[in-house]
C-alpha cells in the first residue's frame, strides 16, 4: 500500500526530539569564545532560523554581526555542540511516537526530510546522535543557514527536490509538521498543509488559532499521525 506522492517536512526540536540543555550550554560557550564575555540575553528557541536568532543575540549584546562576526559565532556553535555530542545523546530523547511515525511514513513511500531552524551541521548532529536519520532524505532539507526567514526555507527544499530527486515538489503536495507558530506560518506561506504538535511551548489552542490544518497533542498515536498526513 502506498500513499499519494507527497513530501513531509519535519521540524526537529520539540517535534521529533527534546535535546535537553546541551544546546544551551554550547551556545553560551560559543558566545563566550566569540564575544569574550558571558551570554546575558536568553536565547529564544521559537522557530527562528539560526541566522536570524544568532544575529539577534549579537545585536542584543551591542555586537555588530557584520565583518565575519556572525559566521564566527555560528562556526563556534557547531564546534561547541559537537564537543557535547555525548551530552546530547545522554540528555536528549526522541519524543514519543516520532520514530514510529517516521518509519510508518517511509513504509508508505512518503518522501521525508526536515525543515528546521537548525544549521545543517547541527541538524545532522542531533538526528545522528538520537538515531533518527534513517528515514529522512537530508539532501533536500531546509536548514537554518539557508535563509534568515523560516518562511523562505520551503523554496530551498523545493529547489533541492528538483536537483536531487528529479521532481520539483510544491506546497500542494507538501505537509509541514512542527510545534511553533513559525512552523504554521511557513506552511501557510508555502501553500502547504500544516500539522502542529503541542509538544513545545505553544498550546494546542494557539496553534489552532494560528491556522494549523491539524493540531495533535503529540505523535504517540501513529495511526492518527498517518491520517493527519494523508
């Protein structure tokens, strides 16, 4: 049994996984090395791309992201998180039903990748550390170093599907699954269907009010996830 041709794009943090606090420690250490001072402004994990979030953190501390500063900061974030891969593996966890949903959609022949605010290197690190990369075609993913605006990431994905798969997907045959209002807005901007999961900091009511096509409490019931996607 196969599903209609479709593309499912997953958010990572608080949708597929909970990475614990390893990322926060890595970002604080990277900022210390890049800026020579302590991180004072709390990093906002709310669906922004890393380009946008890191730029905002630097500006909030009175630091100009220009002249290579942003690139150095991002490079150091990757270095620091790689140094904490064991912590990520120990502290992090796959959210209930996530692995089962990925496997079930793969069995149906659905093309799956990610649409995430994480830098590509960080996304691959997290997914690899927690064993979730098998059913995802990460060549075609949309990542936090593709654009400052999350709503522009689907275009990068569609370009890559044409390049790597020989077929250009579009919003019409795409489902975006995530836990933030930005995930919903990105799906709407791309003309894709939005499945929101209330496994992050945004309530189910707020996700529904933002216009998500389907809101799930979590991914624990695989049949419910499949029904929502199909």
